[in-house]
C-alpha cells in the first residue's frame, strides 16, 4: 500500500480497491481486529537470544532517588539511548520477521519521546546543548515517521474493512505486500546519526546544576499544561488542538515514567490513563488522515470513510474521559507531595 507522507500528512489519494489489494490476505480474506498485524506481516526466521526467545521490547527507565541527581540523570540517559540503539538495530536486521522489525521502529520512537521528556526535565543543567538536542531528537523521530505511519494506517484500514463481520476485502484476491512496510536503510541511518548528535548534546558535565527542585518545577509546568487541555471544552476542537493535547498527555506520561518512585504510588494509574488518552488521540488523528486520503466517489470508499469517522469520534470521547480522570488534582498539590517524598530520602 503506497502511502506517502509529508510533514506527517498523507499526500496521496487512496482508491479503496487498490488499497485493499495491498493489505488483503487473499480471496474471502475477511479478518478481525485481533489478527490485523499477522495478516500484514509474514512469518520468518527470528533472531533468538541466549534463552532461545525473541528479544522483547524494552520499556522506560526511572530516576533513582537514592543517588545524586546528576548521577541518576546520566544513568537514565544512557539506558534510554541504549533502548533507541536496540530498536534501530532490530529494525535494520533483515533476519528478523517483519513484525519484529516494525516493533524495533516503534520501540526506538517511544524511547526518543522519553528522551525528549528528559531533555525537558534536565533543562537547567544542559544550557546550550538543550536546543541542539531538541532539534536532533525531532529529526530522529521524523526519519522513522513514514515507516510508523505506513504500519499504523495499514492496520487501521484492515480493521475498518473487517468491522461488523462484513469485510470489504472479500472480493480481492491479491497477495499481501509487506515490502511496502519494510524499514529501509536510509531513514534508519538518519535516525541513528541524529540520535547520536542529540546524545552528545545532552551530556551532563561534572558540575551540572541539577536538583530535585528544578525537576519538580518543570514537572509542575507539564502537569498544568496537561490539565488545561483536559479541562477545556472539547467541542469543535480541530486537528491541531487535538495534536497538541496528545503531545501534552504523552509528555506528562513520560515524565511520570522518568520520575518513578518520586511521583508516588498513584502515579502508575495516572500514567496509564494519560498514555491511553494519548493513544486514543493518536488513533483519532490516523483515522482523520485516512478519511482525508480516501477516494469518496465509490461505495467502498464512502463506507470506509463513514466507519472511520464514527471510530474517530469514539476515540476523542475516550481520550477526554481518560485525561479528565487522570488530571483531577492540581499541579501545586502534586508538586508538594513529590518534594516531600524526595526530601525523606
């Protein structure tokens, strides 16, 4: 499925019949949401670890409050950049199945977003390197965005075609085309180079002025921004507003991952709600892109577009409910409790 992106927007028009040929598993190949990824991705040889298992994607790292702040910050930065490198290596390894290669792309992008949150939290200690790191982190993510978008939109299209047990792929007999999803060497190399520059720019010197007070103050601003988005009226919000809200919820969720024990016992629930809200808004955005790209002059196209719009509305409502449930407390009370927890150590 030839989906081209420019500044994260689709520039081609999808003729539904042609698009379905690219994602169809075969004649009569109606599929359910649970097997979308299996339908797109062929099975193949997988690289095994010493235990004989495929390497699992790694999650985020948290600051250790029992260490000096600069030491803990260096440690978590090293861990996150190692996750990026691992994800890019998996994406470039042609011995892996396509599902694992695409998983490497998603793993690297998620780690880059967590590093962006670290760049915010450690802003007082980075001085001149912060803006350079910020620019290169965005560049690294941009190199991976096309692969991510092809994968996400392909899975969404298959889901839409299989809704309610009435697949629109029933009359298509084309073979799957996983090559359109394959991560190529050029964007992976560009992402690795940009991440390397950002890592050097984020190096913390021995005399870096970083303490929990500065970190808490930055986190308080992030919480306030997310809470403003959650509490505002969502009626008539445009795509840009929803995109900004998604970024705010995602960044705050990443802050909670990084802060770990300092964020408190309830942080896990808040983080999960914010993450789910951001994912729902990301789904709504992808559905809107798909609707804009669909050729609406055919019955198939109109059916797909109508289904996509209904799902988009449901995703936005879900994000609103989750974000409001997550951000009921004021930024001031959250920051005070975090300072109290850190002071006890």
